[in-house]
């Protein structure tokens, strides 16, 4: 986590002018892994191999990640610069170990809360796909953005 905090500080210093909001992308990625010792993997829809008409499942580890969305001076578009990720174990893995399974929106909330702790003075704009369309997550982010007086 400390390396992520330092990396984000360097990225912000290089690409986000003072006073500008931190625009971050929240997403998950699948890491396809094989082997008996890789226990936290689950069965997920493979977004790369699937289409609207064809559903493909894959065995993989799921990582929740946060990227800084920044305009790079020498590029003609916004780049997603990853700085923080967390393993989001499968429901089966949690059940077998007697742990509570957390939805991907819960992982996103934890990562955004950490980001808020690292940069309490900056406005944060979080962008995610439809998998993060949760009223609970939206309400938490809204309450977090309003300072407590």
C-alpha cells in the first residue's frame, strides 16, 4: 500500500495540476491462473472472449483496481495509469474459509476511501462501468465528498 501511495503522489505531481480534481477509474481485471495452490480464483464472465450473443466463462483471480485518468502532454488522449489494486476473492473461497464475501462495489468503496485518506484536500471524481452502478456506493461517495462540519 505504501508503494501505491508513493506512486500516486508521483503521478499526481507529474500529471495533475494543483487545484484540479483527481479523476480516477475504478474497474476489475481478471488474471487467468492455473494450479492447485491458487485458491482465491473463481469462475467469471470473460469480457475479452465474450460478446452479447456468446457467453464465455473463465477461471481466474479477480483484482479490483484504481487508475489515475490523466491527460498526458505528449499523447492525444487520456491515459489510465494504474496505481492501486486489491485481490477480490471469489465467493466460494470466502465461504470455504468462513469469511464474509465482499461484492466488487465494496472493494471499490474501500479503495476509494483509501484514496480519500491519502488526498483529503483534493476533489476526487470516480468513474466506473455498469458493474459499479450501486446506490449504496453512490451514497457513500456523496457523503464522503461533503465535508463534515
